[in-house]
């Protein structure tokens, strides 16, 4: 299996509509199978869309174990092992390795504002606690802090630090991280779906694309077009992501995406975990219109393909 390549789906974590909002492993397995059948090159559990921030330690390990079993070696499984304390992140890393994950993603601690040296020692300690490759996860809007290029440059020299996933949406940061990747044994993954084409042009090896939970065919097509140098097709497919992105602000992450997945029928996604509320009826109708638009697009594409054949 090739790590850090192509479209990697930060898969949603389905919950039941019971009092505990318990994890629905059957639905998670169904979603993973559907995604792999549609060509994604990796499954990333416990990212932002996977609601890692509202799952406890045991649930995170169970989700990782479920994903590894569902993927069954067909694609790599990446697991989010981030925590505010180094102690907890190390324990997660060890437990996720034992559960069978192929690589780990580690976000910088949130709420507090660690110094660069604090962060260096944090990531170093986590990476040294596991034999799995570690992906740095930069998402300033959620953590309140940016992984500076000079810090990432230092971390890239550590043998266990293999890549960075950048979800900042900042072209200057993407360029800085891409420069590090060009100079070192280090990979760049883009986590902002609107910046996939830009990031590939800078040398990114893959995309951790939340929208691929719903429209994997568009994302995998975009990946192929960019690798083939087909700029017209890439522009068309990059633009095709926008109807989904346009409705995401209707609710708190990942409530809109989970509703879209549920309406699409790939799995029983369930609600986002509280305090995030389910969507209002009028917003559900807007999401349904969007989903139907993608269905019609897929039907047209299928018809054109059959005609060409």
C-alpha cells in the first residue's frame, strides 16, 4: 500500500440516534466499503469530520480497529492521535498502532498556546513513542495556532515525522510546506478541498478531502486529471466541488456533511454529536437539493459513457 498518495477520505464517524449517540460501527464499515469501491486511496479516521474532539479514548481506539477491519488491507488507514497532553497523545498513538493503523495524524494542542519549543518536544515525543509514520496536522482555525514553517522544517528532520496535512487554506503556508517537502524526505497533503489543484501544482502528493465522503468520484477524477496534466478537466472537477462546499455553512461541522451522506444512502450517518444540533427542515431541503444535483450529474455522466462505448 502506498502511503500519502491520492484522495484520502477523512471519514465521518456515524452515530446512532440513541440516548448515548453511540458509535455505529456497522454504518462506518458500510461507508468505508463504499468509499473504497469508489476509488479513494486511504481512509482517515478521527479527523475533524470524524468528530475526534467528542469521542473518548476507548471510542477512538474502537473506531480505529473497526476501520482497519473494514479496509482489510485494501487501502491504508490513518488515525488521528492528537490530544492536548503529550501523555494522552502518546497513549493514543500506541493504542492505535496496536489496533492496526498504518499511520497517525497528530494535531497541535488546542486552547492553550504552546511555544515552538513546546510543540517541537510534543511532536518529537509522540513520534518516538510509535513505529508508525506521523503526519503533522495544521488547522489554525480549530487550534488557534499555526505550525510555522521553521518548526515544520525542524520536525521534518525527525525520522518518525513523515508528512504534514495543511488545512489552513493559506497559499503562502502551502508554498512554504511544499518547499520543505521538495528539500527533504517529507510529504505534503492538502486538507482544504478548494486548494487541491493549487497544492498539487506545488507538489502535494495527495488530498485529505472531506467532500469525498459524498462525491468520491469527483475527487478521484480530480486527482487523476491533475496527475495527467489535464488542466481543463481539473478545473471542471475542482469547480464541481463547490455546490457541496456552498451548503456546508448551514450547520456546525460536520452536521451538513453527515446529513448529505445519509441522504445519499451510502450509510446511516446519524447526527453529529451534541452540542451540535441536527439541521432545520428548511436546511435539510437545501442539502437534499444539492445531493440530488450530484445524482443527476452522475446519471448524465453514466449516460454519456454508455453512448461513447
